[in-house]
C-alpha cells in the first residue's frame, strides 16, 4: 500500500501547518503552545516502506503565549536551547493503522533520541487557488514522557506527559507552464 498521493518530495507549507504541544498544570488546566519556526519534507515512494517524513523545529521558537514562561523553557531547567537548539523527528516506518497510519520514527529532544509513534490521518487534498499548487493535509499526534528526554523540571506540578500535535499541509508545486 502507499499514501493516497503521488510519489515525489513535498515541502511543508509553514503558513498552513502548526506544530504544537500541550501539558497539564496542577492537574486542573491545559497549557498549549507551538513551535513557530520549523521545516520539513515528506518523501512519498511507491509503497509505505519507501515513504518518509522529516521535521525539524527551532526550540527557541517555543510559544506558550507567556513570554516569561517561554524564556524559562529556553533555559537548562527545561529545553537548554543554547546547547540543544533543534527538536528533530525522522520517520523510520509508516504502516496502516485503523482508518489511518502509524508514523514511527526517532524523536530527538535535548540530545536524547527515542522512538515514538504518531497516530496519523490523511485529511485530503485541495488545489490552492492562489498559485494552483496541490496541498495535502495530515493530522498526527502522540504523547511522550518529557522526563524520558531529560526534561523533568517541575514534575508533577506540570505533567510528565506531553501531547505533541502536527497539523500539516504538504505542497506539490504547480506544473511549470
């Protein structure tokens, strides 16, 4: 089986993609945030085994809606951005799972690399009327243990479990003409 899109390499549409996270604070409220600067590409092969995804996020671009909290997360207590400026995901396999896909790969945060699996759905495709390029949409999510990546400050006041969510559009350029 393959993804329901043509073979090729697709760039990520950063204007219409969001890489986000959420944690629970004090067990009573959810704090959400995004990584505002990231890049990525989707390479679609003839089969799922020949398909891969790579995403890199600039850790200094974390945005929780509170600049003081964001600055604290940049430091050694949390992400140690000065020494670990990137979060990287590189897929190792994609397989069918229920009505979607299991996207498995290696996630690196703060110098620690661990395998994770994102439950992923294909949301369809549309031609973008502004430039006639075709966009392909996906939603992917997983829950990780931040302490497994060496980010244990504040547990249990802030949950160890972090939900990572990717709402992505990948672009097939319009035909030259």
